[in-house]
C-alpha cells in the first residue's frame, strides 16, 4: 500500500498545538477543514490510551483499531477539548493516522503526543510520491527528508492517498475518501464488526 508524503509541524508536542504552527500548516496547503490530521504511534496501553482519550473520543473496540492501524487508513473521530481550537475549527471532528512506516513511527515514538500534519500537496491536487513533486512548497518548509519515491510514480493507484473513514457515530461508518485501502477497510467494518455504512456527506454529520 502506498504511503502519503506529509508536512509536519516543527517543535515539541505542545508547540504543535499552538495557534501559529497550526495556522501556518493551514496556510501552506489550504486544506479542507476535516483534512488536518493527528499522527500518533500505537505503543503500550498507557500511550495508546493517551492518544485515544486525551485528543479524541473513540467509540469502537480496540480490536477494530488494531485491524486498521497502523496502515493506509485515516480515522475521523470526535475531537477532545484539549486540541487547539484552530485545528479544524469548523467541525467537531479530527482525523487520526498511524502510518505503517518505520521512520514516521520512530518519529512519533520520540514525541510525547501526536503530531499535527497535513498532506504534502496543495489541497485538491494529486498526492505526491517524491519530494520534487511539491517543490513549490519548499520555500515555506524548515526541513525536507527525502527517503525516495513512496510508490510507482506511473501508477494512478499510488496517488489515491489513505482511505478516510468517519467512525464518529456509534455503530456506523462513512467513507469520506475511498483511497487505496477501500475494499479491505469496508470488509473489516461491515463483515467483522457489523458497522452500518452511511452515505458520504459533509464530515461532522
């Protein structure tokens, strides 16, 4: 499964939630309001509980989380009061991501909490697979880490990005973006956990 190139806020966990950093991330890419995400590493129970209950409200079983994360899936959940109000200010939801990539997971482990992030592309443009594909953003970035292409640059499927699923309503799910893991995600949610699919609409339904 392809990963997505991301832009991360700099500094420690606290600075990631201060107004200037969140505002700068938003200004760089002009993301839709639901598409600014948190990224965290699933570790021991204490750390996992901190991510789940400090920054967002989770109403699905731990087993479901383990089936989808880490991986190419973004879970949209109800935000907590501890999040900066400027992070997704027009919705009560926030996206949470745990990629299955050694470098990003080590980076997340080194931080005391989740990182604020957004995709490394201008909103509504195709996902980038190499750092050269978002050259227009370089002057606005403090650091660029080039690990090489993250997929076949000739394959449209590699540019689909993560599958974004809204799990904020108990017993239901809504696919916000099909992404690259749609079939497996829907199968897990419907067949294994019996969640009911809802039609896509404006997030925050």
